[in-house]
């Protein structure tokens, strides 16, 4: 079962090589990868997605493209991740082919429930803890929000905790609260050894 949702940030290093290092020690099906480079235009994002697929496919990790359903479909990615202000989930679901994963962001349990009812199969809830990547999203929701989101979703979608999941202890806390897994950016791609960092997070959620 997928436990780790790796979210890219090319400012932390070369995306394909960092991702390859992160996935190297993980069993196939343990992680997903979200290509989240919001400042790239469509052509550059597509080129990076194609390069990243050459890493994720052999490792048995599904690749999602943030926000850009067109790029995700064009490059043959496994899915799309829709931000709060992105394309409506129901519209993306209607356009997506069978087997294509539609994921979405939510910032409260009610939002998570709404996204799952619209057809999202994976919902991130957060920020759970403080983190620079979610600055401006308001106060951290806290671990209790995970359990409330899981209850609100009612099994319609996998719930992943995001925001400040920087240690194995926090990953374990998210799992205890009911999350299927956690999303990580700096905790893995900002580490000196992304592979070891990814393994520690996964082991904490076993």
C-alpha cells in the first residue's frame, strides 16, 4: 500500500535524480510522486514529467502532475493532483481515462469530504504542522484534523497528511490518527540522503 507521497521541488535538487535516490530503497507500490513545479510553463513541465516517468515507472511508483491535467494526460502520467483553486474534481474525473488517479488538496475535513464525493481517490489534508511550503494557509490544523477528515471521507478516498511531516515521529502520529500515509517535500528532498529519509518515514508508518 502506498504510504509516502513525495512532492517535488527542483530548488532542492535535480528532480529526476533526487526522486531516483528517494525511491531506490522502497518496495514497488510504496510511494507516489507528485510533480509540483508551479512556475514552469506547459512545455517545460511536460519535458520534466517525461524525464521523471523514466524514474518512477521502473520503481513502481505512480506519477501525478500538479494542477495541469493536460500535461498529465499528454505525458502519460498516472494521475493529476488538483489544488484547492484548480479544476473542479468532477470535471477532471469526467475527462480522465479509466485507471487515471485524481487527487486533490483540502484544508479542512469538510473540504476533504467534498473532494471525495466529487470523485477524488486521494485527498491531502493540511497543513497539519507548521511548514514554509504552506505559509499563508492559516494556522496548522493539528493531528486531530486527520481523524476527522478520515471520518468525513468515509472510505471513499485515501487520506494523506501534509504540512510539516518532517520526522518519522510525525509520520507515525499521522498513521495513528488514521491517515493512509503522509506527503513530504523537504523531509526527503531536502535531506542529505533522500533514500534513507524516505525509508525512515515509511518504516515509521509500518
